[in-house]
C-alpha cells in the first residue's frame, strides 16, 4: 500500500505540473494578443471548486470550498476537485466547455475569434510548445545534476541474457552485443530494442568469436515478448549474502555457492532462480532439491515458506560504470539532443497503437503510475515527468477535434484557403472529437482494470 501511495503522489505531482505548464502556454499567448482568458484552472471544477479566486466577471452563485477576494483581472483562477487535468477557458472559442451561447453573440474585440488566424494559431500551439520546452529543460537539468551513468553492453563480462523469443531467433545466454546492422551498440535502452526490431542483422561475441544473427523482416517491437525482457544483463546465480533463518540458510547454502539446478532443472542466472520460484509457487511445491557448486557439486533440501523466497541476494555486477558529467551550459545542447531522441522514439513507436497488441498497451492512470519508481527518486521522477511532457505535447498536437491539433488543423485550413470554418461546423467537430477521446479513455480504463484488477 505504501508503494501505491508513493506512486500516486508522484503521478499527481507530475501531471499537475504538466497541466499547469500546458495551460499556461495557452494563457501567455492569449494575454500577449489581448485575448480574454475567463478561467484558468488546475483540475476540473464541475459543480464546485476546492479553491477559487474570482474575477470581476465571475458569477456570484459559483461555489467553492475556499473563495478568496475577487481580483481586478478578467480571469478567474482556481483548483477543481476532479484531478483529470485542467483547462484555460478562452473567450470566443469553441472548446470542451461547449459554451455555444457566447458564440451566438456578436464577436467582441477581446475574443479569440476576432483575432487574425496567425495569432489564434500561436495561441493554440502555445500549450504544446511549452510542454516541449519544459521537457528539454528538465532533461538538461537532470544531466547537469546527475549526469549519465550506464553499463556498456560490450563490457558485460558475463554477457547478456535473452528471453525465449530471442533464443528462437538464435541468441544464446552469455552473448555480448556488439553491433546492429554494422553500427556499434553500447547501452541497453529503448533505442537498442528499436534498433534490433528495425534491423536485419545483430553481431554478437560468443566464445571469443563474432556471430551474426539474422532478424526476421516482419519482426517488430511488439514481437519481443512480455513476460521477460528481450535482452538484459546476465546476473550469475552466485550467492552473495544470505538472510538468517531463511530457506537458503536453513538448507545450508553458503555465500559464494553457485546454484546449478532446482529439482534437477538447470539454472544459469538469477532470472532463472526467480522464474523457477514463481513456478513452484503456482504448483504449491514447498520442498525443493537445490544443486549448488561449492568445492564440489552437492544437493541440498530447502523448505520454502508461504512467500516462496530463498532469502538470498546475488553477487553484484562488477561491470564498469560509464559516467559522463555535464557543465551547466554544456547540459543544454545535451538535454535538447536527449529529448529530441526520446520524442523521435515515441513517434516511431506510435504506429503500434493501431495494432491489436498495441491497443492493449494503452492505459490510464494505473499504467502511467506504475511507470514511476516504487521508492521516491528525484532523478527518476524528473525523467518520467519530462517523458510525459513530450507525450502530452505529441498527443495534443494530433489532428483530432477537441485536441489542440484539431484546432490547429482548422486554422491551417483557414490560413491556406482564406475561409474560416463556420461555428456550427466547429461545434460538431468538437463533439465528434470528444466522443473519440471518450472512447479512448474507456479503452484505457478497461486495460487498466484488466492489468491491475482482473
């Protein structure tokens, strides 16, 4: 339960920051072009607000748990009670509020619809632009504060470990990755997986010799398997420390022992230990014969408790850590390059959403929240926030009515053709877009239930 609250807090804090920055982008461009912003809210305030700072135009009947003194501004500021985003209500614009009554009145000089198309275009892309800038700034500051740390896959003494899908293609546990389509690889990250999925040949070092593995033409990211990572660092099944009173301690296992087999089934890595223990739990098998390599090969009997854990820790990897630090000014071009590469990868992966397996990966708050670390880690928090900021920017610029990209599409049509779509058309497009988004939310919510409840 503690992990749930830590992740939930990170998710709320991250999304609140991103929503504020996004809406502030619309707000600042609106004010720049003297367009009235009627409301600026974090979260939605259906029926009542948690906090309200009324404007001089606010209605007296508007309800809030805490209502401060009115400002002389035309903008009402507040915090709603439904934590699903936020909004910036701009005068003279058809948005999610569907305020069609206002649109039936004669256009006023301070309204969105009265401004030139290029100004309206900048107002609409302001949110996306600010999210993009925020992501690049966060990446830059993360690199400046913590730098980059990673294990080089080419320096992996024990090599890499592969799942069943990779082994069927010809990879073998212990292979050291060298190149993909002739280009050297060094980091085990999303870029490596994309390179393999999109590549034709992977070169590995096996037993001192280079071996080429052909990648099937139809192979893609979604074919890499779900249960275990396609490739990860191989952690030997050698025991480093033992919990007193645990199953391993009571069985006589000692530090430095290398586990070779469970009930006669060979084990070659720490992943094999974990997988086998999960299988034993499913079969409710408590007595286990463990074969270990010490001075000689011996077999010990372990009695597992209800947690089905051995009470041991593996030998830590002794691979050298590659470290790169950045000065303050040096961090900005590095952060920009890093952020652009993350966005490029996300856009490249977006095509999978339209496949059956890709649709199953769509999720809402449960899926997003699970991506945050289970313990509070500021570096990981800011990296996740930057990535979500890029995702929010990209998703909002898609040419779907009800999103910023839908408004941008119609504005570009107006700039090119010189004809402005009618208010009736924009209203209908807004409704269609909201229905599409509602369908997407239903799908994401269902996927969350399927993952975490069913």
